[in-house]
């Protein structure tokens, strides 16, 4: 269940100094940004508007303007397609040559890791800008949570080499992130194949026979997010038989705007195309998307799957400190750079993925318990018992009862010391989860332990509010140094920066 709330309930408002949100725009668009600036200030940002007449119109001039600002902006929004604000050429290999916005955010020589989070609105005129801002502001001002914002869709490739791996990774995301948080879908499969609906739509053409009509119908209903991983072109998303979704179809969408479209597919955000898939999604006047993340060059299935896993891991790890879509993308790219690749890292990944729309857009749970754990990763002795404390807080204005459940993704035996807590407004308590690390798994095996809090009174059964938090565990042999047994899902050794050496007990 996702929605956006003003900053009084947002993590940005809790900071002692309001983060800077920089908007760079052609002079002619400035008047159309007034309401958006007000909304961002309400959300807790210090907003600065810079006109191209002030920054200069060359890409180097604009970059220098951003770099000279103090404090450094947390977010930068470029208003205008590349006819107004130019792009940068790739420095890595791409056929045909491709462009990127990355280098507006890198401030040292030979650096490719961004120092701020950037989005672009590919608008061509004031009408485009006004239309986009109207649907974005409506999202930020949304009070009630429509049912479609409790649903999410995953669309998989049908490529014979990559389909099963892609489906497996989507099923992992659904099991660990979207199902515990209460998401669902409505696609039940086709031609005798029965697709589960818990955790989201599994629009898998190989396993559940999903087709183009299914995709278009589901998008028309509205979703909190639509995720596609597979083949594509600048003007389409493609299955083996050809495009299943095109620019022309996106133009005709009339359902609720999708807060996030994550398209891990070839060239769908190509700057050289007059109207790419990214453009069509963002510039649909009343529907389409609020944020489109896509690639301006070819993608690779294995790294795209890793990016999707880390993106949702970042978004859904801890709802007490919600992450923006821009933060989740940046964390995912850093993961690829440090974990997935060997040096010089994932420079090409940073170059290829572009964010169109407001990079500060945040998925938020409506009320619900705030759950915290002071460690998100724990190495533990193989076969040992670990006790994990979780803080449960009631942020609401009335007393609430929260039903607590705990789940081990690896099916290790788990127990919780209490299954229901009643908390006064603003009150918090600590509960303890005990996990017995099974010796059925080898040393180095990992597990995700998820605590879910369900608030249901006085809500009807179909309006349950769920929040969840996940702590990752990995077993090790005390006789072997940690770095030798720590490994990611993709087999590369790593040690998370927030790792705690030892066991919480």
C-alpha cells in the first residue's frame, strides 16, 4: 500500500536542515512551476529555481552551476527535453552512440558516481509541463488510498535464455518485499495456467501465458508500480513475437497515473528518438507515469535483475525511513558498481539508466506501525540461535492494536515473544524475535527475517494496513574469516557497510 504524504510525516521533514531541491529550467517555463515549488516546500524541501539565463545553456555551464552550490542539492530537476538542456555523450561503449544525464552529477575528474540525485522532465512546451505537474501534484495531495495503489505489476521477458531467471527474481522480490507489505494483483493467468495474485501481478508470458491485452488492461486499472524486465526498443517493450506495448498504446492510456514505471529494457529512454517510451509515459497528459526509469542504451539481463532486486530491497527494507525512487535507483547502481562488477565497476550502468520525472517521489504507507531495527544485516554462527530486537511504534493519534508475525524466507524455525501489541498514541515497545539457524543449510547460507505489523481495527478486512521490516542474516564458520564466506546472491564476496560483526542477543 503506497501513497504520498506531506512532509510532516516524511523523513525529509525530520532532518534539522531542509535538503535542497534545485530546479533548472528555461526561462519560459518558470511560471508553470509555482505550484510545484509550493508542494515541494510543503514536503520539507528548500527549493531553489535556476533559470537557463542564469546558469548558461551549455551542459558544462549547467554542471558548473550545480557543482558550485552550497549546500549541495540533494535533488536536481532538469525541466525540458534535450532540445533545451543538452545531454552528455557516453564514455563507455554503445552502438549506436548514446547519451546520458549522468555527468551533470559527477564533480571530480574521471568520476562516474553521482554526488546528487537527478531527474529530467522531457517537456517541449508549457502545456506539457502544466499537464505533468497537475498529475504529480494531485498524487502528492492524495488523501485517501485507492485500491490500485495497493497493487503492483511485474512483467517478465519470454526470451528462452532469460525468462526463467527473470521470473525467479521477480518471485523473490514478491516473496520478500511486496507480499509481506500487503500488495496484490488481479491477473490470474490464462489458458489454464493459474497465476497467484498475492504480492502483485505475475505477467509472465512463459509460465502464465500473459499477453499484450493483459498488460494493457492491468495498466488501465492503475498500479503503484509497473516493472518490466526484458527486450525493448526506443518505441516499444518487446516479447519474442514483437512489441507487446508501444508508444502509440501508451499515448492512449486513460487510467490513473502510475507513480513508478521501472523499465529494465533496451533503449526505451533513448534521447535521440523524437518520442521514446519514456517520453510517452511521462507526457501522457492525464495518465501515463509520474516517474519513468529506463535505459538510453542496451541493457544486460543479469545486471538488470540485480538492479531490480536491490531497488526493491532499498524501497521496502524499512518504512520508518522511506526512500525516494531516486535514492533507490542510486543505491541499486552503487550495489552493481561495488558488488556485481569487478573494477572499474559499473560505469556503463550509471551511464545507461535515466530517471524521468520527480526524483524525490516517495512511496509511503498510510499510518501503520513504524518498525525499526538498529541493524539490517547480521553475520551469525552456523547452527546458532539469534535474538533480534525490533522497535514497534504507533505514530497515530489514537490507540491501536498491531498483530505481529515473523517469517523466515529460508524457513528457519522462528518465534516471537509477543504476537499482539496495543500501543497508545506515540507509544513504542520492543519485541524480540528468535531465529534458530538450521544446519540443513551450508555455511554461508543467507536468510531474510521479516517482521510484519498489521493494523486492522476498525478497518474492514479488505483495508488492512501492513508495515514490515527485514533483517538479513548470513551464517559463517567462526574459524573462517568473514570476507571469505560473505557473498551476494550473485556469488561475489562482499561485506555490507552496515554489517555488525557479532550477534544481537
